């Protein structure tokens, strides 16, 4: 049997996979397999009835002075937004991050938090777990009021089981001066890792289609990779067998390990914990609030986040709830939960303002950074490289990242393949 051979074989036509393909296109004998009938993965849009929705709030985060912006602008122009995110707590909206804006809390609570946070703390580089990190930096009161309930709602796991310092800046720690200024009412619009966010004009689907268009002659749509033989350097897809010199995978790392042979040198896929997300997209009669997303820690809310689409033509929002893999939902109960949440947040006044509701489960959504992550994931990725398999992207590296970071990492890999030093 004559088996087609490729120098570079890419799995997944998401942003990371297509970035690699663009970088090697014309210089390499390459092919890209995509199991769906379209490119983009979770970084595109889908249709429900006559509406189009994102897979939640997928904004781009990047610095204007890097290679990322001009690369992306080949395919779309971007609108920039100064991030407007909130925490909804004790019946009111508080600017994000809450630890910078204590003045918005009731006096008795904010004074207690202020005393706990302003204390001089010795520098500690390592924490046993996320629980210790949060208690040390924010004190008992804010820990129990916000951080513990929110993080446990998000991860569905005790905080003692989670590794510290894996959030990539999403839990910023204010210094003593910032705590004092926040008590006086100062607003810290730049706190956090994504103070400026970007969204392509015309929508994510238009951007993805333009990114995919120059690659259509090498993308095999509706062709899923079913097995990988790392000794023979062969992949078996739903349509055939192919040989490769090097393989680039953007599929979730646990799935890659599940279809890889031999697998005795690698951790069991079951050791890689993750959470699925129940995503609810909603079209509203009118836009009653102006923010990008709000975090919900209190147990009365079944969702951990609610976002408002800034760039959509219709007033629409999304709600997210993390769930255990394999979980189901009851449509009638979900509708009531959505109505309750949107009503409490002031996004609707009456249920009839909801014009359309769509719910779907994202099977692999958030990596769980348990205490085994550092021992398992980095060494696993290095062992794969020894086999000429490069697992990239948010789920391929089993990490927490933005699309901007994924593109940056893809650039480095392209330079490596070209024999140049990464920029």
C-alpha cells in the first residue's frame, strides 16, 4: 500500500494549528487534519436558530508592539476595548479585581479586609497549594467572602488540592499602597493580565474563515485522527493512513495520550484532570448593563461568570457554569436558573426579555491545576518532543493561556523548525 508521506502533519485547524501552517506553508510538505467541517475549534461562532454566537467571551489579548498584531491583521481589523469586568457581590457590582477596590464593600467588611491585607508580609516564593496562597495574600475575610467560594465553583475541587501560582496573572496581588488607594476609591483599570481586549470586526467566524482560506488546499476537513504510532511515525485517520516526519497536535493532551502508541512512558490520560463548561448564550430584548463580564462567587448563582458581548449587533450575553465531565443538564431547570441570574444582575426586568436561549456543553474547557500538574505535564511534553511530536495550544500544552499566547508560542516553534533562533 502506498502511504502518503508528509514532513509536517498538523492536527487541528484552530488558531494554533493554522498559525503553524501559515508559518510553514510553501516551505514544507505539510497537511492539516480537522475533524469538523469548518476551522476555528472553540475560537469561532456557531448558529442557533437565526442567531450566531461565540463559544463564550473569546477576546484576544496581545501587546500592540509584538508580532502577533500584524500577523492577525492579515485576516481582520480589530476593535480594541478597555476591559470592563466586575464582581457581583452582596447585591452590587464591584470593579474587578475586587482586592484592589475595597471601598465598594460595606464598611464593617472592608475595614476588616483592609487590616488583614495591609499587614507587612515576608516574601514567600513557594506555597503548598492555592488555598495557602489566597489566605496569605488576602486574609481570612476576603478569602471566605469571595476567593474560596469562587475558586471552588470554578474548579469543583478543594483549594488544598490545587497548585498555587498557576493562574498566569488572573489573581493579581496589590501592594500596600494600592490597597490604601483602593480603600479611598481609586479605580485600577489596568490591574490584571488583560486590561485591553480585542475583537475582530465582522466577528470571529469571518476572521477564522479568512485565516483558513489560504490553507484550504492542505486542510482535510471532516477527517479525524484516530490513532498515532510514534514508532512507525504514522497516523490513522477516519479516512486513511499517513506518514510524517514531525507531528504537531493541538488536540487536548489527554486525548493525544489516549490514541498514542506506545504509551508506556507517558502518564495515564486519567491523571490529567479537567472541567467541562455548560455554556448558555442568550439574546435579550435590550442591553441594560455595560460591562464585558462579571464574576459570581455566591452560591445562590449557579453560574460562575456572566458576560455581555461587546461587539455583537444584537444585545446578547452568555452564562458559564463549570461541570464535571459527562454531566448533563435539565433544560427547564436551566431556563429558570438563567432567568433568576439575569434578573438578580439587572440584565432583565422580566423573563419575556429573553428572546432566544441556547445551551451547549464544551467537553474539555478548563484544565485543573492539581498538585500533580508540575510533575506530570512538563515532562510529558518534553518526552513527546523526543518522538518528534509537538503538543501545542491551550489544551495541547494542558495549560492556562490566551489566543495571543498560543500564537506567540506557535511563532517560536516555526522559528525552531526553520533553524532560526526564536524572536
